[in-house]
């Protein structure tokens, strides 16, 4: 371990080597004091450590809401967008079934955005006659080997997908059976202007969503497996209010001319004829090349089936679509497209990896409201989670953010992975409040998450004129490698590399499963570190 020498300045790289016992004494004194007085003054933020279940548990037990990992500036739009919509996500949480797919559509994915198994799977997919379409502004990596490359204007992927939805609904190429069985398409939405629940799902006294049962010409619980729900029409409820199935509301929205291929052409740069052709190809693969797997299975409602129907249209997307201000809804549009085709969790489509799918709406809720953070106590729940309404926001009575990164506030209400890239700035500005100690692990914040390296370094060295101390009083940093961040830390804890430690990649955090079944791993060290380092975890 290294301790910045007394009298030296941050950034000068003037350290003295100390023992691990001394390092622990320094941390125990500082962090113990904060936990016993105001736990939120410790901010713990980690990088791609692959064990956020553990570090998140530490933050919860310590009692600070100020915890997150790198996802807030990586693919949180995708992870949150998919989990809120279908209970899973591309990448670790699910993927394309290229063994059975006939058409594979990849959107916004660079060659380093997935591991070698996908690359080898694409090779086999192409050799067996499948068509690979890549939608990307540049023709490199995956796009260079695709059977068709669709060049698109950056940030317009969502409109492109919505235009595909427009064309499919217009042509009535939609898997209605899938929508009725597995989605909330039949759920009734209140249409009563001025009513406090206008635009919300109508529920019975038990809280179950309602659908209009065509057999009985009456409302019924949408969760009952033996009803015949309507997908269109306006219905009068027993209390006199009007309601319409959510499918019809969605269909009317996307049939609007603003989502037509002709309108999308100017903004996306993709010719209207190409959009219409691609929509027709999606429909052809899904409905004309349907797969039947003769295997008995039971669905969520207890209904038994003698075969599995597959829609051989597989999709995959990554940061190219999510790293935009509209990324969250772009991701949701892709999953709506998959639902309309019936290509979710079926042969040839998108398949979940254990332990996914998760419930929709997802849980748990984030923790960190004023009543959750108490001196010397653990928080009652995890610092990260999924908000479902204003009541779940981490704000105080005046509406001010409760987290240093302003996650789950009115400004960032659905920040499921936190916003670690805002930590240094907000800690420097004491906005929304001052913190005492910032503890980073494997997160070179001075470089890779700031978009402003010079400004970030200035914040790390800025002095409070009133106290004569740094505006960010204490910085602890742990990493296996030197970086810009190490030079600006006060205490450095040298970590091992992944080849030098026992480790686990848990199903609870970063699944390594396949769609065929669950898996986990224990990493074994293969070399002796030969130096005075310790694994952070």
C-alpha cells in the first residue's frame, strides 16, 4: 500500500510505502468515524469488477446509499430498458439463438462489444445459410462481414425500429397469440379525461389488471388463463368509465404517419424502400419459416402445450443504440418489435440466460431515503434498484437528491446502475451535499468517465479557501494497475490481477450461463503475485 506523504500535493506521485496493517488502521479510523456519524459521507464506486453483488452488499451493510459501478455510463439504458420491458437483457442476461435462427439482426454493436462465442456462432449461422443484417453508422467489424449492412444516422435507431413496427402493424404481420398469452397487450387502459387514473391500467379490488373477455362480454382478470381477451375496441366498465386495450393504443400510436418508412427516411438516412423490405423480411422469417419443436411444456399460467413454436428472427444490440439520450426508449422499441414478432424466449429468437427472466415490473426498489440512512446502522435494502413511481425516488422532503450522484432523483429517475461519472464533480461541488471520503475500485475516474480530464484533475486538487483542505477531503483507490487516478489518491491499495487470485463470477451479478442452463465458475490463481498485493474483494 502507498500513502501520500505529508505536505505533498495530489498529482505529484509522492508516496511512501506502508504496511497493510497501517492501511487498515487508516481506513478503520476514517470509515468507522463516518459510519458512526453520517454514513452517506462515504462514497464507494467501483468499475467493471464483476462482483457488484458483494460490493453492493458492503455498501448496504455500511449504511451508505452512495454506491454504484460502471453501468451508469456503459449500457444502463439497455439493461434497464430490457429488464423493465421483458425481464431480461442482451449480453449477459440473454442472447440470440443462432443455432435455429434464419434471420439475425444486429444493431449498434462494435466488434469488441461481445465475446468470441458470438463471433463463432455467427460463423456457423452464416455457413448454415442464415442471413445476417447489421445496422450501424460505420461498416467495420461485424458490419464488414454481414450479408447486408444498413448505414444509419447515429442516434436514430429508435425511429428506424419504430418504422419497422409501423410497417408490420400496417401489414397485420403480428403474433397475436403470443401477445395475448405473454404480454399486457389485452390489459384495459382507462380513457377518462380528468380522472386521476386516466391512462393507467384498470384493476380489480385485488389489484389484478382487467381485460375484456369476449366470451362473456364482460371485464375479467387479465391473468386468468382461460379467457378470450379483446385486443381492440372501446368498452364500458361497470362504473360507467370507458376503457381500451393497450394493444390498440400502441397500434394507433405507431400507425401514425410520423412513424412511416417515408417519414423515417429523411431522419435516419435509410431509404423507405429498404425499411419496408426489411420489415417484410422480418415477417417472412417469423411467420413463413416458423419452427416447431415437438416437446411438451407448461407455460406461466399452467397451460400445457405439446410443441414449442419458434420465430427464427434473432436480434442483438449494444452500446451503439443505448449511449444516447433516447437510448432507453430505443431499447424498449427493439423489445416491442420482438414481442410483435413473438420472438422472445423461443427457438430461433431471443433466449434468456439463468437466472433471468426477472419479474416485470422488476425489483427491488432502491434504498437511501433520509429515513433509511442512520448512523451506525445498515440500510434496510440495496442502494441500487428499480423505481416504479415518484414514491420510489431517493429524494428528501424538499425534493433534493439523497445520493451524491443524484441517482433516482427527479433529474435521473430511472438510473438503475447509478451515475458514477458524476461522482467527482458532485463531490467537488458539494452538490447535493459534501462527502468526506471517496473510495474507488478499478475505476480510473480521472480519465475514462469524465469526458474532461483536465477539469477532473483540477477538481481533485481544488482547495477549499475556508478550510485550507481539499474540497474532496479523502480519496482511497484500489487497482491492479497504475493510472491517472492513482496519482491523485491519498491512499492506494494494490490489487491482484485476475490471474493471481481466487475469484467468482456469480449468477447474482454477471451471469456466465447459457440459455440451455445455469452455470457459475470459480477462478483459480495460476501465478504467484510475488509482491505485496491483496485481492480487493
